[in-house]
């Protein structure tokens, strides 16, 4: 059976509830003081549904309600060459399968980092789609699947005009997606974390434990983005949208972050 960690949403294939969640026991996540708890995949689909939001033409946010685990959103890109799912949520209920199928299915799945792997194997199976993960994070895959494609290096085009860029930071394989259209769109997960005012981003090794990244690592992230042009940025959570001047905001945030660490 497939069971889900209720804290992070990672899926495990097990005959009984596991004793540990490797994702939560890593210092970038956490184990609740009440201990690890688990939920059957079928129970999630019976008690939760998915909320859809059009972020802009051909870009749709998908979020589970009520909130489950980390509470991130997935984003569906509708491109002329096929649809791409960015990041993943655990809930894949029948309504979501029907809606995605009506929109043309999914031709590729790409995920920013292990906290959002969730039920990627089931999404891949349902839509016969490959899942692109950076090879640096291979050790955090808790369920194998023939759909998994581990890529290496710092960039990979997975569809015309749709390119993955490894920035590192939060995880060694931390990835963002760049869609080259209308000034450029960056889907950042929380490799770049949009702040509440939507006028800055930040960079952390662990968000729940509030452990920062070194200044040198943040400088490397900025260098990897040097030739990537984007006007808008969408983060991991609902409402984390920077609708204009996103690249300038990111680069200004880099300088502020580094200055604070060095002061």
C-alpha cells in the first residue's frame, strides 16, 4: 500500500506504517513533537480536494484543500508542445485526473527539490509522463519508478522554451524552471522564497529550522541566474507571485542577503 507522511507528504510503499520518514528526519525538515504520523493515499483523496487558480494564460496553480503536509502548490504549464507539471502535490484525486486529462494531460513533470516529491510516481503513472529530478538529490527518492529521469549538470531543456536550471542552495540539486515567453517566467519552488511583501526573495538551507545559506552559496545562485531573463516569478505557495521586475528583485535580494551576513 501507499502511505503518506502527514508532515511532508512524502509517499512510501510499505506493508505497514514506517517507523521513520527520512525526509523529515533530515535537518531541512522536522519531526513533530507528537511523532511521525501517516495517512493512506486513498484516505487523502477521500478527505481532500484540489483548488485550481489561473495565474496567467496557460499557467495554472493546483493546491490541496484543506491544507495537507507542507501545503505547497503544483503549477501546470500549457505549452504548444505539451503540458508540463512543475512541482508536485500529494493529492491526485479523480477530479484532478479528469481535469488534467481534459487540458491535454501531462507530457513532463519536473520537481524543484525532495520536499515536493510527494506522490510524483503516481502522477507519472496516471499520465504516462517522465519525471525530471536532478541527480544530486537521488538519495531522497523513497519510491522507485521507471518514470524517473535523473539529469546532471546545470541546465536541461525539457520542452521547447522550457528549461530547468540547477541553482543548488536549499538542496544540492535545487532546481528552478524557466519558461521563455512574454519576458520570461521563473517557477522557483522555495529554492528562491518569496517574502510576504512580494518585493524580495530569500535563501535558506532549512526553512522550518531557520538555518541560512552561506553568502558564497547565494552568490553562486546569482551567478547561475546571470544569463536567465525573467519578468515574473511564482513561488512554492499560494499568493507567492512577483508580477513584474522579478529578476531585478532577485538580484537586489542577493546583495541584501550577502550584506546582512557580512555586516
